[in-house]
């Protein structure tokens, strides 16, 4: 865990597993670098996206977890996104 100070305030961070979580005065961004051996990461984690939404005031209409999950599943069924790994909540945009 650490803190980066800058003229406008500070950013706290903590490394975990394959990534790092940043906290900008309540705005939380959690990033994964992927898994070994190549640390490739091609997509987004729907659970972490939901955590980001919870940290934002402007997304009040999406803070209902069942609603959010149904949107993700609908996007998957319509082939807008697809699951990268069946063991995780990782998706990527369909090209």
C-alpha cells in the first residue's frame, strides 16, 4: 500500500494478485495486468466495473447489482461482448 502526492491531493494504491487498486478521493479504479506467463489482458472484469460504478454518484441507476448483471448477460447473449474465461467475470468486446 502506498500514497502518491500531487499538487491537487493524493492517490492511494495497493497491489494485489495480478493488479493494482487506485483510490482518487473515493473514485476507485482496479486494474489487473493479466495472468502469467505473458500477463496478457484482453477485456474487462464485470465485477470490477460494477465496483467502479458503485464509487460514482452519476451512475445511480446502475447501482442495482441484479440489474447490472442482467445488462452484462444481455450484452453477452446479443454478442456485443463475450466471456474470455469461463472461470472469471472477464469479458471482451466482440469485433
